[in-house]
């Protein structure tokens, strides 16, 4: 559904629900836009095009379901101990180069 992306686009533009209602020429009420954002209703194609134009986003952005999630970020580990770490350890332990 479009709720999350519509809300993000509206927030990025700095519009209140009423301001977005005015920006789309009153095609739907602020209450209806709120329902779109809560995924309680789906806009018609005419309203979807008007929302995209008013928010400067493509309608396919609003319809996209793809989400990017960053989890389990692994950092590259050095293959060997650096000279500073080696000096702190007192030269103990294996060292691979």
C-alpha cells in the first residue's frame, strides 16, 4: 500500500494534510488523505496522479512495495594485527601476513 511513502513524501514537502488537499485542488478531503496514509483506503488513479504531482514524486514511487532494510552489517576484519596492536600485546601470539 502507499501509506508510508505518501506520508514520507508529504513530510518531506512540508505539507499538512489540509495543505496537500489544497495542492491537489480539493479532489479528495484531508481526511481521505489521512486514510490513504494509514492504508485504510486506496486512492483512484486520478487522485494518485495528482498526489504525485503535488509532492514532486512519481506515482510509481508511491505504489512501490520495495523496502530497503539494513541488518547485520559486518565490518571487514584486518587479516593481521597491526604494528601498534602487536606492540600493545608485547609481541605475543601468532601473526599472519
